[in-house]
């Protein structure tokens, strides 16, 4: 794929990320240190590494890797682009690597502007950005630590460490625990294979859909004022979600009907 000069987003990525220093001092952190410094659990960091958002550590043993300041900086950048610029994972990888990936600077700018306007509308909760205790969510919805590992391992929620080593997630992500609790009570257990592997299928399908939507829509939408785009999305998103829900149900019924003897 052809490369271009890094735009405003890509330029925030330090050049040291491309280096692979051999000096021992460049790899001072164990995974536990990385978790403590970033306030993220190891599942979230491993997810970033698996998705190519953070480089792998330096192997010093069969099951032991070391990490350096470059990993701390990369994680900081990924979280900033996710939380502040509303960028999907593929766009983040493109920004970090300095690749186009069909996202123009105007499109990336539109993502950020629309995010800011959506966050400031009355329809959004004032508690946006608030964190809630993971243990309380698990107890409330009849879940256990395996369910937390499933949600975090699939990339659906991002867990961070709070005071006194407590685990927290964004209040806006509490819905995932509630729905998973209902699913468990409906009989979809770990023993039946309803775990991170299946949740990862959903996460990747939705992420791919969102990326393709932005490629299709962001070019024409980038010609409109961000306030107009934000208002359009506020009205259209519930309708699109309703379409997905009904169409998914239809496809599931059709699939089961086609397997009948």
C-alpha cells in the first residue's frame, strides 16, 4: 500500500516506536509493571498487541517478555485516539503507521469533530467518562471473573486499575455486563462454548462494519458542517440499530429453517 507523509494524527507518534533498542535499560518493565503504569489489565494489553496496535515485547524466555517506554507511549496514544478522537481500530493502526487506509485528514478530522458534538448534546449522560467498579457489576448481574476475562479478551470493554488495585470500566460499558448476565441465564454458558471466542466474532464483525460504514459515508459527510452530521447521526443511529436487530433475527430464523430435516 502506498505511503504518504504523516498527517496531524500520525505526527503525534514518536519515532522511537520504530526502533528496537538492545540496551537492557530500554526494556525495564514486566507485564505486571506495564499493567500498573497504564492502569490496564493484561487482557487489554494483550488485545492491543494482538491487534497490532502495540508492538510485542522483547522475549527473554519461553513465557517471559519485557517492555519499555515505547510500549507505554504507544498505549497512551491508542487510548487517546480511541477516547478523544472516536477512531476505529483500523484507523488507529493507519494513523500510527502513517498509512492512508482510505481515511483522509478531512475524514479523521470529521470523526473528532462529530465525537465532540455528540458528547455535548443533551441526549448524552452527564456522567460520561465516569468509571464503575467491576466487582459490583459482576455481582449485580450474576457473573464471575471468567465473564470479565471474556469481555476484556474480546475487546468489548476496556478494564483499568483504580485505587487499591480495584478494577473499573467506563459506566457507558456497563450494558455489556447486563446483557451478558441475561445471556448466561438463558443457558449460554462457558461449557457450551459461549466465551471470548464467540464474543470476539461479534466484536470483529461490528468493528469491520463500522470501518466500512465510515469509508462509505465519511467522504460525502465530510462536506457537511459537523453540527449537521452530529444531528443526522443522533436521529439515524437508533433506526440503523433497529434494522440490525430485526435483520439479524431474520437471518437466524432463515439459517435454522434451512437446516431442518
